């Protein structure tokens, strides 16, 4: 099992453990709430019995004791009423009940409709009921599972975000280190090749006039070699810039895309058609870091070439201005991307090739979003028909 599979299993195990802990907590809290409710009902019954005892005894000397019993009940709101619904008295509603009989009657109606089952006591002359409301403690205990659930969700969310951020930071450090090391390693052979090219140019300078045609052909080969070495030097420069804030310059995006297209066209099959806007299209300026932006476009176009089966098909691009963004669409008529894979094409390691690390589109996303503050996404794709990638670059007014 790979590392990603192990991580997924650990997430599942942790999720199951969290759910079990929550269920156990909910069951236990519910049990405590039921026990508390039973205790409050018994307490209300005892208070009512004490009231009845002192009322029936009709002993003036015990009035103080009777009032003391009810004054000691600080948490359970109660209303004593007759069978006909006449309020006798109430307690613990936070107001002066002697002057608020209307409030008591309204609260009694509410308790009759939604409150706990009243306690009924009867004597020979009349039946009386004690209606009570659950205490604040009971209400808080009832809400506790919800609060606990919200806290658990907040804790898990913060933990998940922190772990993801830490993992992304670690990936960033790995990619930056790898990119800079690649740039450093490329530097030595590039310098050596440049030296050999200059050596060959010097050697061909002494070729006799009779071999001018051969000399011309050799110089053309050396020129192409020089172009490729310059390209390697540009790639090394791109890698060296990853991890540092690149400088953005204002350029005509049409000109930039045409240069990249020409480079790709010279290295592609002649059966592939490149479709571009007309050359008389007015310039459209955008702030980019040319080496990094070119790398992104090249990566998308190379992927498009790989998607064209049998080396035939078309690659097209167009540029528009919309809602303060310069929008670049790059389309191909290749094999397309399955709907289930569209959301994963920018993840590190995703690739359809037998060789490669699958970092191209991931780095392209990082370059566009982190360095250019833009967006890159799959705008459209259908298996067997092709794919369109979209790049949105903000203008100065949108930054």
C-alpha cells in the first residue's frame, strides 16, 4: 500500500474514532439530562407537598418555615394552579409575581401546551396541579451535546487545515529545493556545451573556400544547437526563479503567445495545425514574468501534443478581455480528459504518461495563482473531442 493510501486509511480511522467519541458523549449526556429531569420533578413534588402540608396545618407559627422552603428553591420555576386553571402562586420567573398575574397566566398556558407533565395532587375538596419548567442547568445540559459537536467540528476543521497547510508548506520546500538544484545542475553542462559550440565555430573558420556549402550547413547546425542551448539556459533560469518573488513586466500577450507557438510548431509534426488570431489584432497588455509564463504555456501545449493521437489534429489559442481579466484559452482536438479526472489534473503526481513525475500542471497552477495572482483551470473537456485550458490574468485595476 502506498503512502497516500495509508494516509487515507488513517483519516478514516480517525473519523470513525471521532464519531464513536461523539456518540458516547451524546448518550451519556442524554442519560444525565434524563436523571436531572427526574430529580427536578421529584424536587417539585416535594415542594408542592411541603406547601400543602403547611397550608392544611394552618399554623401561623410555621409560615416562616413554609416561606423558607420555597425561598430555597432557586432554580426550578414552578406554578401551582387549580383544576380550573386558576393560578395560586408562582416562583423563580425573575419578576414580582404578585403584580404580574397576567404573565403567570401566559406562562401557565405555555407550560400546559409544551411543558413537562404536571404533578397532580388531590384532596377532598379540590384538585391542584404543580406545573414546572426545566431549570437552567437542565437546559444547558441539553444544549451541551450541540455545543460539543460544534467544538468538535471546529477542532477537526482547524486540525485538518493546519495539517494541510503544513503538508503544502513541506511540498513547497521540496519543490523549491528540487527546482533550484535542477537549475544548478544544468548550469555546468550548459556552460560546457556553449564552450564546445564556440570551439567548433573557430575550427570551421579555417575550412577552404571550396567547401563553403559544407561550412554553411555546419554553421546552420551550430546555430540550431546554440538555440537549443539558449533554451536550456532559459529553462535553468526558470527553475532558479521558483520559490522567489518574480518581477512582472507589462507585455503584449499576443506577441508572447506567438513566440511560444512558433517554438512549439518547429518541434511538432507538420500534420498538426496551429490556429492563432490574426496578426493585425490590436495588442492586449498583461503583467507577467515572461520566463515563467512561457513555461506554463509550453507545458500546456506539450500536453496538447501528447493528447493528439497519431500526431494529427489541431491546437488553437485565443485571447479576450473580460471583467478585468485577460483570458487565454488553449484548446486541442485530442483525446480529452475523463470527467472524474478533471479535478485532479493539477495535483502533484498526476500524469497519463509512462514516464514523468506529473509535476507540470501542478507547477503551472502555482506559477499562475501564486506568482501572477491569476487562475488556471480546465474550461472544457470531452473524451474523444479535446480539451480547453483557461488562464485568467488580472489587470492592474483587479489586483
